C-alpha cells in the first residue's frame, strides 16, 4: 500500500516536472456507415500519424579573436523536440447507428494506432537522448564566425534528423505501420496489438 502510494506520488511529481512530450489531435470524420470507414482505413494506410521537429540549442558558445588567424568559434549543441510541434494524430470517426461491437472495434483500432504512434515518439526521443555535438569553426570576422556556427549547427541537426527518420521508416516497415505491431520487439521496437479495422 505504501509502496503504491509512493509510486503514484512519484509518478505525479515526474509528470508535473516534465513538459508533455506530445499532444494528441484528432482526425474527425463522419462516414455513411461502417463499411465506408473500413474502406477509408484500407485506402489510407497512414491513418494515425506522429509529426515532430527537432531543435538544436547551443551551449557554451565562445568566439575568440586569434591574432593573424581570425575568429575561432566553438559551441556544444544539445537537441530536443521543438515545443508544440510533437503531435500524434488519431482517428475520431463516427457513422449513424453505430453498433456496440462496431464501437468496440473502432476503439481497439484507435488504441492500437495510438500505441503504434507512441513507438514513433520513443524512436524520436531515443534519437536525441544524451546526444550532443561539439562544433568548431574559424572565420574572418566575428559576424562571419557566428554565421558559420549557426550553419554548422543546422547541418548537425539535419543529419541527426535524417538518421532518426531512417529508424522511423524501418519501424514502419517492420511493423507494417502497426498492422504487424507484434513484430516490433524482434527488431528492438515497441510491440503491442496489431492495428486492424473491420465491420461486424
Ligand atoms: Zn507508423
């Protein structure tokens, strides 16, 4: 009992201290009937989506004048998810006269998709966890050196983003964007229920 209380209190404290990693948005659609929704789901294999952007933060930037050489700039870069730009999009669908079993199927479909998208979030977070780069440049003026640091930082950020994107694509390939989510753990990714949608 005490342990549980302690864990709950700790979890609440951690959640309060950590900014929300992603926000959930909904793809709201009203279909003619369940079959129309199933047809849409089959025709749009990317129903369910995780969008995000990384950002780079410079730490300890220094630009020093080196006589007869120019200006030496150096900085350490730390990465994070750009606030407000980490979004999961999930279906929120309906049709008239939805039966209890159709409602359940739709709920399971959305839950499985959410689980799949959280796998994408985990890859993004793992991609930047503890990652830093150090850059050093040499320019002719203070302003030029500052611009060179910025552009070297942008390059580092772009290459990190491409690397993580490759992993995101691998995850989608091996899990069939969730339809084969059970395969995830064999490749070091999140597992869970397979994403499926049908009408009964
Ligand atoms: Zn996916």
